[in-house]
């Protein structure tokens, strides 16, 4: 299916947000994700289903100044 990750069209076979995180190799900590502009708690990633055209925002924490 095709989804949008940070406004870039991406093809994925992932059915849930947790599967997408694994597919993208996201780290265990320091990452937040939103679906359709709604932040999803990490504990709910496995239950959050993805659908065609979903808009996913991924935010990675960064250190520095």
C-alpha cells in the first residue's frame, strides 16, 4: 500500500504502526509518530492499523544546541 511518511509517498507492506517502525529500523527510544495528525503512544503502535493513503509523521529526538 502507499502511505505518506513526513509528506513523502512511500510504499509499505506494514499493516500496523509497529510493523512500520520495524520496517524503517526506527530506534527503541527517541521517536514519536502521529497518524492523520494524532500522536500515537508507543504502547498503541501494535494496534494502530495503517490504511492506503495514511499520513504518518515521524519525529526523532536530537541532542545538541
